[in-house]
């Protein structure tokens, strides 16, 4: 009886401390913002900065919460955490809603930050209850021991930025003085920032152009291009994936994150790649593959999810279950091509598009007339899609 009482109390406490999913804010991150953040990485790439150059970046509070969502999505335990930021001249307050994975309920959290102590929490709340400062101090000690925090603190000390906070925004400014940071920051740069990387992308776009000319059809199944890629003996999908799938994404979208047709990259003909006879599914599929080479595949899937949630709020087309299936299938294909050996690559000859992505009969029951799927439905759709991928089965 005593055990049952304790369990019941714990369940009631968990229910009281958490909130339903519809109480957590849903931040929309449109592709225009993703392009803006990508441009920031490009603009402030160490290769583009000169010693002594003054740089400044102003960040709005809605950018803070969107960047927090993107950073959290790189950690599996934090995926789907929602944030809301508030900036005043004195303090930055960040609210978070952490998904407990229990009955679609979220745990509300809140913390405050000041540039005076950039790597410490000032205050911390759980479900509106202030955590005692001695516990906050222990949390700060644990954070200080993390390698990523130590690296970030070293970078902060080297750059010595000035942070000016106002109502709704903050501005970072500094003078670039240390060329040794180039190697440390290079991992955060877009893959085309280096001349050699841009050349590889151009080479792969030229390969796609030649393939189109040799094929001659106006509508080319994406699987035929993937088969041809798999047959190239000297192609390494791990090392060359950024350029290879960047070129395919360019072929379906007409651009690749700011690289201009006829200026930065060769123009392609009007021929189109298709998946299940559709251009839009090929676009989602190839873009997901390319994003999977630029970041953790889980993060790429998170970005695709936010894009669909954004469509549900801002576009007449709404949330698209088939687009999500194409995103998941593209990332699964990327992982498959990266791990198979040379013999399996020779045998890679999918006869139908069903081998690349489940057919309409699979995703049709998930259609919701444009309404966004909730967290549970989305997880079911993703896992069901992965289970359907025939090339992952023996």
C-alpha cells in the first residue's frame, strides 16, 4: 500500500510540474531565417576576416530563441525543446519547455543570463519554482567542466567581445586579432567557404550537367542518378558527400544556399529530377541528403520538421506528411550510401522509386489536410518510414 501511495504521489507531482503540449509555444523557423543564420556563418568565417578588422552582430530576441532551438536539436536528449527569449538592458531571460516524452507533457524551465558572467547561470526556475542558489552554483561547476564550455570560454576570452543589451536585442562587437582561431572555428563554416571546397562543388555540378545531357529525358527519375553515383569507383560518400549532394540539391532547387547559377556554379538545363513522378518530393529528398552532410542527420530532420510546422502556420499548403516522409527517406538513403562497401555499391540498382521512399499508400493515411502533426504522431511517422525503407532490410 505504501509503495502504491508513493507512486501515486510521484505521478501527481509529475503531472503538476508539467504542462500539456498545447501550452508550450511553437516557434516557427522559416527557411529565410535559416538562410540568414547560414549567411552569418559565411560572413564571419575566419578566412574572410582580417587581423584588426572590427566586426559587430546584432541579434534580436526571436533569433536567440530560434538559435537555441537549433542548437538543442543537435542533442538527442533536447530534441523538440521549445524556447522563448526576452532581452532587457540588464538581463536575458530564456524560458524552455522540455519534452518529457510522457503523455505529451512538457516541463517548464527558466534561466537568466548576463554578459558580466557569460558562462554562468544567474537564476534558474523549474515549473516556476526558484532553484536554490547553492544548487545553481553546483550546476555552474558542472557546466564549467564540459569541454565545449571550456572551449567557448577560451574563445570569449580571446575575442573579448563587448555586449550591449537593449530592449529586445543585443549586439556583440569585437576586433578580430587572432589568426590562430581560424582552425578552431573552421568546423562552423559552410563547406563552400574554402576555394578547394567550392571547386569540388563545381566539379559535381558539371558531372550532373553531363549526366543530364547524356540521359536526354526531360523528367529523370532520381534513382537513376543515385545508381550512376554509386557506380563511380573513386567517389567517397563520406568525404565527397557535401559536394555530391550539394550538386543534386542544386539540380532540384536551382540554387544551393546563395551560390548563384551562371556566376558561382554552372547553369543546368531545364531537365528535372523526379521521385514517384513528382518534382517536389525529389527536392525534399535531395535537400535532406545534403543537409545531412552539413550537420548531424538528427539536426537536419529537426530543421525539416520546423519547416513543415512553419508551413502549417504560414502557407496554404500546410503541413505535408509526404514531404516529411521524403525528408526521412533521404536521410536514411544518405546513411545507407555512406556505410555500404564497394560490392554493395555495384549491386545498388533500385528498380522502382518504392526502394527510395515508401509509396503513396504508406503516407496517405497520415495526411491531415494541412494541419500539423503533434509530437507523438510525428515520431510515429518517422519511425514507420524508417521501418519501411527496403534498402535497410536484408
